[in-house]
C-alpha cells in the first residue's frame, strides 16, 4: 500500500465552501484569504446545475491561479446519479483532495481509493471525508484507519443535527460527543480535522466563540460558508503573540535546564517538561507555516 501522508503543518484555519456552479465565486476565491477552498458539487448546487458545475470546478482546478490555497473538490454521494462521474472528473483534474459526503464505513473509502487508482488520480490527491451521520460517528475509528489516501475529516454538523433530531445550541452540547469521537479518531491516525460551519454568517461574535471552542477541542480550523467569516476564523485559529512568546521562552528555558543536566525547567511559575516543549515547538512551527503562507 502506498504511504500517502497529509502535511499536518499546512495551515487549514479557514476552509471555505463555495458553490461550484458560481463562476463569480470561483473567480473571487483567488483573492480571498482562506487557507483552503472546497469547490462544492453537492449540497450547494441544484440538480439542474450539477453537470455544468462539474465542468466549471474541474476547469478551475486545472487552470489554477489559487496560489497557496489548498483546493478540495466535494463530489456528490456515490449513490446519486452524479457521484461516479464527479469522482472520475475530479481524479483527472487532480485537486489537493476529493471530499466524499456522508462517509459511514471504512469499506466506502476503500472503494473510493480503488476507484481513484483506476481513474489515475495523482498520488498527491488525497481523500477527505465528510463526517456527518450517526453511523459515521460510531465508525469514526475504523474510517480514520481505512486507507493511506485519507488525509482529513470534515465535520458536517448541519446534517448531523438533522439526523440526530437535535437542536443547534450555542455551546453545541448535542454534538459534543460526536465531535469528540471524530477528533479522537483523527488524532489517533494522524489525520487533519476541521470543524463544521457556523450558519449565522453575519454574527461575528457567535462565529468567534464557535471557532474558539473548536480550537480548544483540537480542530485545525473551521469550514466556512461566506467570505465575511474568513478574517475572524484566521485570527482565532492563529497562535497569538503572547502564546508564541511563552513558547519561545519555554524552549529556551528547557534547553538551559538540559544543558545543566536537569530534566525540567520553570517558566512563569509553571513547570516545563519535555511534553510542554513539544507543544511549544508545534505552536512555533504552525506560526512559521502561517507566515510562509501569508508571505507567499
Ligand atoms: N465563496 C466565494 N465567494 C462568495 C461566497 C463563497 N462561499 N459567498 C459569497 N461570495 C461572494 C459573492 O459572490 C459576492 O461576490 P461579489 O461581491 O463579487 O458579487 C460576495 O461574496 C458577497 O456575497 P453576499 O451577497 O454577501 O452573499 P450572497 O447573499 O450572495 O450569498 C450564501 C450568501 C450563503 C448563499 C453564499 O455565501 C453561499 O452560497 N455560500 C456557500 C454555501 C455552501 O457552499 N454550502 C454548502 C456547504 S454548507
Ligand atoms: Mg452534508
């Protein structure tokens, strides 16, 4: 089996959905500060527009012009009249990833991986999985381990809330267990994971709170529906200056302690062990990757 690995260092703070049928949005995206773009053929595109959108999206990926932004094509479900042709077309366009809706089992992804090999998808084109059904949540661990082509979980919280017969609440208690199961599975198998959308796209305070909750839980970033959400999302998912300053001081203090033959250091009255240094280094690397992307 080929060993395809996602680059977990690549920034995925803001992952913007855009309807694949809208030329104007596809063009505008080249200037937006989103880290990643999901060119959608599924829910954002009406049935009559599906075939036209497939052509537009694949042409946009081939033509490029999106700079360092990661490009993901979301295809229709493989049980719909469009899914099979979407997958083949996406394989030949060769985006960074192909996003599969409503993933519920490892077998489903193994079939996708086989179809991608048969469709001559580039080795670099990974599978991303929409996690958005009760069965998907229960099978998250085996789905995460399904195939080395898998790179990222994308939470589909609107579908999940619908299938649960639950309600959207500010603190998201009804879906916390589901978010937790997917985070555990993603981290256990080295995947990236991005949070679900915040529907009220004009409510910036609500969006910031939702981003902060996602960041605290371990998400790499959040999916978005409107360009107006990008700046707040990028800011919440970027390490802030005080955290970076602390991380630098922890790394230095630990190096000094090690040089003296000691195993721990103290910074700001708190213990610094090897594991804290690992976290600090990861934060610094993330800041470097963001700076490199923003300078690109
Ligand atoms: N990606 C890129 N550009 C977008 C965009 C998006 N998701 N949403 C809006 N824009 C653009 C519009 O084309 C418009 O561009 P213009 O000024 O060049 O004309 C500009 O941003 C302002 O748009 P606005 O008028 O505020 O929004 P709207 O009322 O046209 O659309 C939504 C609102 C929610 C319908 C739209 O944002 C959208 O379709 N979002 C994506 C939905 C989606 O993909 N859902 C599936 C996954 S949940
Ligand atoms: Mg969905």
